[in-house]
C-alpha cells in the first residue's frame, strides 16, 4: 500500500521568510513518481513538480526548490522569500509505475500555508 | 483554451435527487479520473478511465456511475444523493505517469 504523510497541517509565516513543507512517503515499488500540487483559495489544483524515483537531483524553480532523498523517503518543498500569493494548501502526492489509468495519485492530507504581509 | 473543464462549478441539490457532473479535456490524454475532496481537504481517487475503459473503481458506492462516451469526456452521475456526498469533485486527465491536470472542481452541496 502507498502512503503519503504531511505531518505539518498549518504553517504561518511572515512575508519574505523561507518555509519548508515536509513530505514523507511509503511505497514498496522500486519505481514511482512524486508530485507537489498547490491549491490556492480559489480552489483549483495547480501542478508544481513531478519527480522520478531514480532521479534524486534537487530542483530549483525560481523561489521554489525541492529536496528528494530516497534514504529517508522524503520529498520536501522549500519556498524562499515567501509572498502573500504563496498562501495556499500544498499537497504532496505519489504514484506508482503502473501503466495507463492505474497510475492514480495518492495524496497527503495537505499543508495550509498562510503568508502574512 | 481550458485544458480540463468541468460543469457545473457549483451544484446545490436536495437529498434523494440524481445529478450529473460533466468533464471534458482537450489535451489528447488517454486517461481521465474523478477525485473527491472532502470537507477536510483530503483528496482521494474515485475512478479512472483509459480510452473509455474503466480501470480503477476505488470502493465507491454504486450510486456513483461514471460514463465515458469518448476518451475526451468523463461524466459522473450520482443517484439518490445523500448528505455525505457533499464534497468537491475534481476531474483530471493525464498521460501515463505524467502529471495530472485538474479541472476547476465542482462543489456539490446536498441539503
């Protein structure tokens, strides 16, 4: 069975602070995929990143960076110099290397990030 | 130009009614999904379809029946609505193990 744990439920920071959102996953598969999605107050789900299990390189995209460590089964997300527009619920998700429509996403419970001006 | 569009965005209905939510994607993806987000924001897969064929049915009550007339459309019909069905329902599409693109969600409220 697959599982994604986002132990932090709510985080509140002041604008310009750095913040790290934690994600720990469980899977028996050797090949799998990890994702982060953002859900702003408007409600849509916005894709942020996908990472293969065999690619442990960290990734940076502007103020966003991701740290993938297979040894600790973690895929953490850091926002540098946070802004009010970063306020949202952030979901970490996992899918296995199945074909076609078996590649469902298993989501964590989400982390509500509030960035205060 | 919306990639995944679902209608309606809001749906308020009485217990016992039957309702449908429509979903269309113009991305050319083979796979479409329905996810349910409950009041605590937890997202869970309900169904997936690949080229009109049902692949995943994640222990969803029989009152929920997805229908895929073609690979660009996946509709969700719900019979005999119950209070507990109130949630946000998201349609999504993807290629194999690529990121899923989600519709804007349908907020269903059963009163």
